[in-house]
């Protein structure tokens, strides 16, 4: 009985994990998530992993979401000992590589002019445009930073 229950839980979990995986040509987008924001926040951030299964680089060139006035591609890096965020024109994913976006540094998407606060448990659509591969719609889940990063990492173990 317990074994059957455990197996059923695993099947449900596997279904939820698969629901956070999106494919476009040779690209796999894994577990898009945003972190919760305070009620009056005007900006938010989105993170996910992009696996490029082709031999040639892929370039994310733009994004849009109905919940924000605009979505910008950003990078965070140390500059003379100070962490600085800057807008970038594209995010390149090398062939046969996975780019991991996580809170705390590196690439991410900034939601500018939020129409509503981001509340844990909610989700919203996001459209990503790649230079060669075109556009894809993904569902972004609002989760605490530690939950979203751990869930994205777990996806890689289920699809190799």
C-alpha cells in the first residue's frame, strides 16, 4: 500500500517537473521562475536554464510579458569589487552547453513596470525570442529563490 502511494506521488511529481520544460528547435528551457516581490514593486526578475543541444550558438534577443511594461535582458557581474547590473542586447548560449540563470549573479530577465506584484504560487506567460529559432511561450512560476533554483537543478537529472 505504501509503495503504491509512493509510486503515485513520484508520477505526480514527474508530471509537474515535465510541465516546466519547454522545447524550441534544439533548445530546452528548464523551469522558468520569478521571485516574489513586495506589493508596490515596479520590477521583478525571471530565471531559468537554457540547454542548447545543437553545435552552433543560440542567442536570446528579446522577451515580453503581459504583466510588465517591458522585459530586459540583464547581466550581473563584479566591477572593481562592486556587483553591477547592466542591460545586454542578447544572451548567447554556446553549442552543447547549458546556461543557468540564478538569483545572485549572472544573466537574468528584468520585468520593468510590473502591473501586479509577483506572489508565490502564481504563474504568468512569458514570450522569449531567439535570433534563429524564433519565439516560444513559457509559463513562469513565482517561487522563493532557493525553491526555483533547486527545482531547475532537479530537472537536469530527469531528462538525460
